C-alpha cells in the first residue's frame, strides 16, 4: 500500500509546531537595516524544520531578505531532565511574509547557512519531539 499523503504538499521537510523565542536582524539588503535597525528583534516561532522556520513579526519583511537568526532549543535527556542547546545562529532567506492580524506577520524563512553541529541539534530536537 502506498502513502499518498504528501503528494500535494509543497514542503520537502516536515515541520514541527513550536512556540520558542527567536531573535532576528536584517543582514541584506542594506537599506532595510535602516528601517529595522542594527539590533536583534525578538519574535515567536510557529514551526521549525531541518531547513527553515516560521515566526511572527510585528513588521512585514520582504521575500528575498537575508536575516541573521539566533535561537535556543530544549533537550530532554534520557533521565527526563531538560537542558538547552548552545545558542544557535543561522543565516536565513525570507521566503514568505503574510499578514496574520494587525501588526502581526507570519514570516517563513529557509535556512541558508547552518553549522553542522546546529543542524544535528535541530534534527535531534525534531526526532525527540515527534516521539
């Protein structure tokens, strides 16, 4: 028997719904740094995959914008204790920006540069959360 569930799904990687804090700042184009500033802005994630994430922003961010994103994931050890990963920093490209509510935008990003160790931590986080 075949599973046809994902045939029409445009995503190549399974997403996991999460509610985590992330911090982002605009890298390019440079004119947007004047609008967004040089400091990191806090946001809340909606979901994450091994290749990207979605978060809520108070401002719309145009598709094609490159962001620096920082975040920390939870880890549950075999004994049930909860720890945190080291802070991760990734470069990501905005793929979508859609209005959710007044001053709330869903920003979908694709990771562009992720350290190998961080990629492993993201995959481990997703596997553990899906158990």
